[in-house]
C-alpha cells in the first residue's frame, strides 16, 4: 500500500466529515473533530514516510540498539571527485571504517573510487541507481532503481551490496516491500548534521559530536546527487575533528552491519 493512498483516504474522509457537517447530516462539532483527526492521521502517515527514524512501514535500521559506544559514519551520494578521495584519505589516515551509499550512475562514472572504497575495507551499500524519490515511483520502477543500483556495485566490486539507503530516507510500504524482495536491508540515520547546507565546519562538527549516542548512524555526504555541483569541502574539513572528538569521548567506529 502506498503512503499516497493513505493520504488520499485521509483527505477523502476529512472532506466527508466537512460535507456531513455542512449539510447537517452530522453535528458540526463532530464534523470538525472528525476532519481534524483525519488531517492529523494523514499528516502522521506523511511524517512517518519522510522522517528517517521509524519502522512504521517496515524494518529500517536507523540506529543500533547497542549500549557500547559504537558509531557508524555513513557517506551518501558519491563517488564524487575530488571529495570522495579526500574523505578516503582522512579515513585511511585515521584508520576509520565507514559505510558508503553509492549512487549507481556515479559509481559507473568512477569505478576506480568504488574499488578504492572496497580496497580500504569500507562497507558499500546502494543509494539507488540515480537518486529518484522512490515514493513517486510504482513498484516495478522502485525495483529497477534498487536492482540497477545493486548491480553496478556488484559489477565493479564482485560483491553484492546488502544495504540500501533510500534517497532522502523516504519510504513507505511499497518501497520497503521491494527492499525486502531483493534481500536488501534499509538503512537510515539518527544523526543529521545537514552538511549539505554548508553550515560551516564547526557547526557540522558540533552537530555530529553532540548528537552521537551509542549505536548512532551519522549521515554525511561525499557526493551531491543528482546535481553533482555542490562542494563537499566542509564535510571533508570537519571529518578529522569529528573522528578525534568522538574518539576522545570513547567511541569506536564501525560499519552499519556491525551495529
Ligand atoms: Zn542522497
């Protein structure tokens, strides 16, 4: 069932309540109350689809349940030169494993970077083939977005990715049904420093370091999809300090499969 149908049903029910009140079929107070409840329910369905931290529509890993100080850094939308190389250099120097959610067409354009991520021991997942909003697609198109994203990573590395991050973290029943049908696991996040808004290196560092708890999954960006225009220099520059400060707080970095 699509989130959009739930929204449509809530809207229709809301209109029926309002019409019932207008034509005196039901008491106006009941009509108003019914309409407000329908709006709240519809809004709730929408929020549950677009907010990353819930499993309402199906299983989504958005943080680990561990009490140990484990944290997973994840990087979306790449590979994207020169930022992916710079992030890989920092991770290598600091000996930090991370998880990269690759956009298929970027992986196709930069297979050398995908192989480098793999060679350095990072975990690779798919972020679909070309970063379409899956809530707007029908089941067959969702499936082909996911399977094409999986295939390109498998073609380059010889390993089939098992983790997927839906674009924007958006999901509903249909999206997560296709994720499961392809034996994939959906991964969102629990710490969102909004690095893509370029708020400044210090702000990115503080948002991550202050937000991390045991089992946190941090969303950062090495890429910019589908536009492939924006700089990711702030993310690159924030990364060494994020790693150092989290280590000072006793955190150990892991890939999302270890959470
Ligand atoms: Zn993305």
